[in-house]
């Protein structure tokens, strides 16, 4: 099987030749950048280095998919937020103060897809499609409505409003939903095979499970309704308390950190939900050796993971040998 055939077999509930292995989040590292001679900050800003860095996941690491972009700021920037550079070693972030207050009415611009770095991102997707064709899956990453809303009014203000002013949050969630859906479908048109939604601020570490169920599920589901390719949903942390609701959004695949229990996800979401994840990015992929990575990957597979992946975004300083170790484990299954 090709890498793409392998991934699609799992998504279609067919038996692959072996377990797929790729990332729902960024997998770029300094070692990969050095090997392909494409570096940050250009890789966050320009199509060609962005595509080269993403392609390394397939050509250097051996993952079954490539993924762009590598930060969580594209939608927010196009909505008017100022972005601060991460320089040569970090990722861009949202600058303060926020562009809106909770009492403002946010606006979704008609020219959203031509703003900020989005045109370069779409060019990068098209370049990746030209390079990998149907050999590997191209994953287009978008940010979920709740996290985008936090960029517009500042995360702390958003979290406070979940207790005191829920109705004031909804206009920001609606704008976030429109931004997520627009970027997702533009990436599909450019060549993306899968859309991965990161909604970090919707984590149970930050909001009550009831808030996620009663507020954010609706907006995530609206985004997914517009997407006609397979969809991954990633929310950071231990999502056991909300995984049932994550399964109701329309996602085809749930990306889990090792803090979450795949057995709980399987019990609450049913046999048709695809589970991916497996290796802790902070304490294992970044800080440990290859043998520890292999042990963590084997444990997650035993618990029911169907697509082996880093549990979250890979720290750029992570050793290349640790990523290669994940692929080695996948080849055994």
C-alpha cells in the first residue's frame, strides 16, 4: 500500500498492510529543517519553505502524511489580530492587547482568504499536492472556533465569560466558525486530503465539560458539516470527561494525548470512531530516548490506538531518532 492508501484504509474501516503513522499537529523539528535547508521564521511565512518543511515528515521521517501549517495564528491574523514572530526557533503567537472587547461585535471579512499569510499557506498545500500526489495524505490544519474566539478577545476574558456572559461569547464563536470552515475548504480545494481541527482552549484543563458540551460542540459541528473530507479533532489534555461530546461533532478521527484513555474513548464514542495518538510529545518525544518512545507507542497501540501519532505538536527540538522510532513501531503492526 502507499501511505495514502494505508491511511484511507483505516478511515474506511478496512485492514491496512500495517498501522499508519503521521501527525495531526505540527511535526517539524530543527533537524528536519536542517536536512531540507528550510528554516523558521520563513517556514511560517512563505509557501516554498513551508512546503519543504512539511514534506520532511514523509521524506525524512517516513510518516504517512504531511501537515501544514505549524502554528495556530493564521485565522486570527486574517481576522485582524497582530501576530508576533517566533523568530528562528519558535512559533508565532498572538500579540496583546486583543483587538476586541467582550462588548464589541466582531466582523468576518469578505476577503478573509486573501488576508495575512493564508495565500502562502494555500500555495504550500498546492506544492505538497504536486510533490506527493496520491502517495501520502496531506493534512490541512485549522483552529477551532473556541480557540479563535480566545485570540479575538484574549483567552482569560473568554474563560471568565463562560461563567458570567455566555451570550456575549457567541458572536465570537460564529466568526471563529466561519474562519475555520473557510480555511478548511480552501485547503481542500488546494489539495488537502484530511482536515485537522485543533481547539486547544476547549480543553477540560481550561473549561468545564458542561461548557464544552453546551457551547462549543455546536460550533465545531457546524464547521465539520461543511467539510467533505475526513476530519480529525484534537483537543489538548485529558479529554475523558468530554470525549463523548467530541464524538458528536462529526469528527471521523479523535487525536488523543496519552493523558486521555483510548479505552474510554472507544466505550463512549463507539466502534466506528478512529483513534489516533500514542506518544507524549513533552516528556517522551522531546526528553527521552528512542527505546522509551517505542515503549510508549506500544502501550498506546495496546490500548486501542489505530493511527500512531505524536500526542500533540512535536517540540522542534525533539530528536529525529525518536520520530523514526515511532515509524519503526508502526511497521510492526
